[in-house]
């Protein structure tokens, strides 16, 4: 079923990437929980290790369970191949290193997930890779920032945590003229709501821990690309050598999670729209950041490049950090936690949790404040989520 657009999204999350019957006619694929694979003879070993055969050597390089997950993710994102990683950060850092060398520079959006920001601003400079922080919603600012050493434009859309929407197609057009690679973190949207490769991006990355899994019991990452040769290099020159391999059991759990991705995303979004409307009309809320609101800055671009608006909302409480702390500590139903995309509604304070790596003096400049709360709207009855927020406010 590779890249077969004849089937709908929900069908592809269940059947995509499958190559035939499972062993012993099992409905679900088995977990190949093995580190090593055996060869029939020396000739067989030579065939496999010279890539003349699709058989397996060692799970750090490939494994049937991992391969099925990679094939399915490639199909859902309309890529030519994918690489599974042990975490979202393993995927992100490996992809960045795969394109960069000393004296290159990378352009990133001004709001990124905290660990991604740390990789760009603290780790890459140790290898003489420079970075430029730009407001990528301003395309003229992007054009000005590009120079002869720029090799990557990297961003999230919607961005974490202020949900900024970046015009992927326009950024990709600008980058293509300069032979610059565009890498998009699609974690917030998931393949259900957005497909960056169809909009011109070169690589899409996911923290599979989030919506791909959906149940808060797996840590994993995935990178998908349009270039099959690049995927081969990413897998064997970077994932294998850095060692960020996903376990077969986690791959199996992600395959299970994918089966309900469409169902979950539809309900997540339905709940989020109701929660966003409630927050927007509450007198103690200063601002609401959600792409589904018509007066949100990126609403029109989101409508154009997304199939929906997702379930991540950030909002600012009228007050300061102490008021925010009181609010989250009065929450009863939602869970105070740093992750997102689970069945449970999760709430957090970016300035002191997921984005604490940002320098305090830069928070507002980068679109963050200490009165901001981020909520990952779960699958509970939305009336219960709203009642919980209301009593805490």
C-alpha cells in the first residue's frame, strides 16, 4: 500500500506499509523482539550486508517491526521512506547533524520546543555551526537572514508553545531557490491534520511519543523524507552510528496507536474548539492562542495548509507567574505534565517547564511569557474539561 492515495487516512493507519500476510496468519504483526538475526550461510551474509537483500542483520540497523512502522509513517506523510528513532530528540538531532558541517548555519523560528532550542543554541555551536533565530512568520525577515552558509531552515508549525503558524509552502519556495533544506516538526498537527512534504518540505520529523502513540506509554521519534537515498544515509550513517534505535516493542505499540490516530485527532480537535471558545470568553484570560479561532494571527494560513486545527492551546492568564501557579495547582481533572497528545488532558507552564532553557530576558521577545499556560486537550468529555478549568480560574 505504499503511497496509495486511493485509500483514506483511517484505512492507511491500519493497513499502510503492510507487505503481505503476517506469520501464521496472525491479525496483528508480531513483535520481533530480537537483537540479532542469523544467516543461512556466508553467501547469505554477504548478500544482506552489502544491501543486495532486504533481510536483517541486527536490530540497530533494521528489524521487521521497525520497518513496518517506518513504511506506515512514510505512507501517512507521503514520503519515500522513514527512519524510526528512540526519541523525538534523537530524530531531530540526527536530521540536523546529517545536513550540517562546521561553518554552516541554520535558521530556526524564534519559538521551538525547549530541547530543540538547546540543541540549536548550545550543542551545534560546539561543532562550529552557527544559528540565526528569526520570526519565520515574517518572510522578509527570513530572506534577509539567509546567506551563503545557510543549509537548513528548521521550524515547528504550529509552533511550541504559542501555536504560531508558518507558511510552509512559501518558506519551501524561498529555500529551494537557495538550495537550502527545510525541516518541519509536525508533532503538534500529526499526519492527520498536516503533511509538510506535500507543501515542499524536505524532511518531516515527529515526536512519536505524542499523538502517534496517543497513550503516554512510549518514547519514540520518526523522520520522513521524499529522498530515498537520504533516508538510507540517515538510517545507516546517523541513526545507527549515533545509536538512537527504537526498540521493537515500542514500534509495535506505536503501530497499535496509529490505528486510532484519525479517530483520536477528530475528537481531540472537537474538544479543543469548545475549550478555546470557553477560554476566549473568560474574563480572567488575557489571550488565547489556537489556530482554530478566526481572529488568531495564523488562522488563514492554517486553513490553507492544514486539514484541521489540532488540540493544542496556549493562553495567558491575567496576572503573573504566581497567579499561574495558583491556577494549575487548583486543577483537578487535567494532569500537570510536560508531554502532549495523550488521552488525558495535560497542562503545563512553558516558562518553568518545557521551555525553561530559554533565557528569562528573551521570553517575551520570543513570544513567550511567564503567564502563559499550555494545554493538550484530551479525550475526556469536553464539558468536564471546561468545568475543571472554570473552577480553577
